[in-house]
């Protein structure tokens, strides 16, 4: 590890500080000779020394593991935008492995989420240009841009032969860690749901505020939703787990190549939620810090985990600064759950690691395995197609803007979680009235969208869920929209079932 740091320092020194290559390091001499040869003889010899050095560093880091990477000045600019708390983009969390740009998670309420981009999708084109061999940070810049500008994506999805094409308009992307929280409306008990979509410096602060809001209702149980949570700040993950564990309980261990990296994190304080019945939701988009929380609370017998196997990202990256705006995120250790389980999934075959092919045998190690494996709501092809084209959002938006004849007969009472068609009050949790569904089908036909009558009727139970979520979200906000269809979430339904049973107290 020390030798690699020295080599990296020398590479940067060669080109940033105009230092001559030192003969004491054979690796640096070889690199210097190769770089000079390429610059002299390559067809495209206009590449700068810095560009060559960055490419060499990226190559070395990518040869180590899927999660070591270079932070060049552009990457630092992206980090700066994140620290400012907002940027304009489409709302996807991505990971690049061997030239393939993979969606780890779409952020709720964003263009990517509304259009149906999913965890595991591989973005193969951005605005008609291939993403192959393009550095991840450069691709991030291509996905970001001015507010209201448009970006076009081609996406490869497991199980589909042809790429899916998306056209998305960039919006302001909020960086809140806690996406939403509410009392679960279909539960017989007073149960709360808190959704944590990432770990930042304010995660626990936001979580405490959410719990303060929920605890006013004499909370009897909690569902902690870590689905699509790709991780983040380790200290915040530890602090969140601490909220539910008695003082002294082990949360996570780190073991590295050097003993100086070895460390154990334990619960340090007493909190009011240590006895609160708890279920954690996870899925393939749950990675890193979210796996630490789920694994710790599962191992300590503190929570029941529901959903699907998590991503399996248990490598620890340490930032080594090479210059004021250049650094390496270098894997230096691994995470282990309290029982000693390895979180990191095998990445010997990177193609399988990228697409998470459990049937090929790489799904038997790493990640957090739920106590109850429950699949997500699966839509039919027509519903997925309509969602991918943003048609549910478009209809709800037109309804809200009073651009449809039905708008004159439709209203929403957000405080009472009811909408009205004429004078007939309809609870948010009730099935969407057939008249609204039929009006939506008429809207599609008016837009020139082919509607297969028989298939549309077969999938009506699915697409009416999406339609209701978008309508309620447009009138009452994203949180209410999610709550209105929460009873159709199989994983959440299972969590409520557990909390209402013996484990619910």
C-alpha cells in the first residue's frame, strides 16, 4: 500500500511539479519511458501530460477492485456541487465498473424515478454517444446540466433484448438524506415509516426530526426503509444503528491489510428507540453504509430484515490527497457485521458483479440476506412502457393544471387524505375510480398512444396504482403520493404484518 502511494505521488510529481523521473523506482522509470514513447509516436499525440497521468492512475486503480477510483479536478467540482446541497440533473446514483455505467438507485421524485429507470439498468448512451471508456465523473457531468435542459439516454435492462430510450428534462435534485416519513395509513397499529436514501453529514439529524414527528402519535413500531440506499458517511450509519442498540453492542468491524486500519465500532449512547419494534426494508439497491446498518441490527437480533439480497458493497475507501484538487479513493479494508459476515460480494467476474446474476453462483456470498425474502411490485409490460414514457405524470399534471374536462369535477382534500369526483369523497387508499382510469385511457388515445384494450384491462390493477400515486403526488406532494399506494408495496405490507404480529409487541 505504501509503495502504491509512493508510485502515485511520483506520477503526479512527474507532470504537476515538473520533477524528473527518479531512477530508484523502476515502476516510475517504466511509466516515464512509455509515456514519452506514446507522446512521440501515437497518432493522437496531443494528449497532455496531465491527461496521460490521470489515465494511468485510473488504470492502476481499476486493476485493484471495482471501487477504487481517481478524484480529478472535475470530480472535486462535482463534490463541491453536492456540498452546496443542490444540482440540476435527472436523479440517478450510478457506479461505473469496467466501462459500464450502472444505475445503483433512482432518487424518488426525480425525472429518472418518474420515468421508470431502475436499479441495475446500464446506461449505454448519453445524448447519442456511447458511455464506454468514458470516465464516470465525465459521465456525471453529462447527466447534469442547466435547469430545464434535456438529456437522452439509451438503457440496457436485464431480461430485455433491445435498449430502452428515455428523454428526461433536468430538474433541481435535492440532497436530503431522509426522503420522507409518515404514519403507515393501512396499519391497524400506530406504525411509522422512515425512508433513508443515503448517508450524509445530516442523516441522523434528519432522522431524529422524522422520529420526533412520528413519536407524537405514540409510535408502536417502525419500518426503516433502506431500499435504494447506496451508502455514504460511515459515521452517520454507525450513529443511526446506535439509535436502536444498547450501549456497548458491536455495530461493525473494519479489517485491513495494515493493522492500523483495523477498528470496531460499538453503540455509545442510550436512546429512546432501543426497544421499539423494528423492521428494515432492503433490496438490490441497498449498499455499503445501508448494509452496515441492516447487518448490525439483524445480527444483534434487533430488527427483522425484509426484501431482497442487498448489493454487497463492503470495501472501505480511504481518500489520499495527491494535490489540493486531486486525490485517490483507495480500498484499504473490508467491513464485517457483528457476527463476522463479509459484506462485500465476490467480484472475480465483474460482468456478473455488475448485473448481479445470482443464478450464475455469485449470489451466495456477500450482501445482507433478508429474514423474509419478498419481491417488489412487478408491473406488466404496458404499465412499464407507459411509466417509462412519463404518461402517468403527464396526465396527473394536466389534471392538476385544469387542462382536462375531468379537472372541473375533480378536487383534493389533502388534510383528510381524500379526493373528490363531483361530490363523492374517495379515500386515498381506496381503488382509483374506474371513470378516472377510463379518462386516462382516453387521454392516451388523444395523444396518439396506442392502447391495447385487452392488455390495458389485464394490467388495470397495476397502472391505476401508478396513476393514483402521480395524481395524489401532484396535488398533495410526493410523500402523500407514496402513502396513498403504500398498501400495494408487498415488502412494506410484509413489514406491517410482522409488526402487527408477535414481533410488533
